[in-house]
C-alpha cells in the first residue's frame, strides 16, 4: 500500500523484493493477482478465519500468546464483515486500501 500510495507500480515493487527475505511462494502466487485486483478464491478468507480462531484457542489453552495471529484474525474478520469472506485471502489488500484512504 505504501508503494501504491507513492505512485509506484506494485509489480515493480514485487520484482525488487522477491529475491530477498520479503519474497516467498505466497508473494509469487499473489502479486500479479493483487495487481489485477483478482480476488477469486484460491483459499477463502472465511476458511482462514476458522483456522486462525482454532490457533488462538489452542494458544489460549496452552498459555501461548499469539499477538500477530490475533491481529490477522481481526483484520480477516473485518474483511468478512464487509462481505468478502468467500473471496481469496489476498482481498485483505482492499481493507488496507480502505484504511489508507485509497478506496476504489
């Protein structure tokens, strides 16, 4: 979102970072789809929410704090509340757009 708001092409950013620690299989699979705004499901947001909830419950039961998991659960839940639960989990991009004041 930072790159987009600065007017930098998202795919150029992907090319610049894909070989470093920020790169990875998920980024390789999702970068072009996000740039195309193609959020048809590969893995649905609502399924991620279920998995995150299970992880949070296990963490609570075992006394293991999972702050990042909790944050992602809340962000994904916000997407689902916007009616995007059946979209690909990369639709979180649109939530961050909204938070950055870049609504489309």
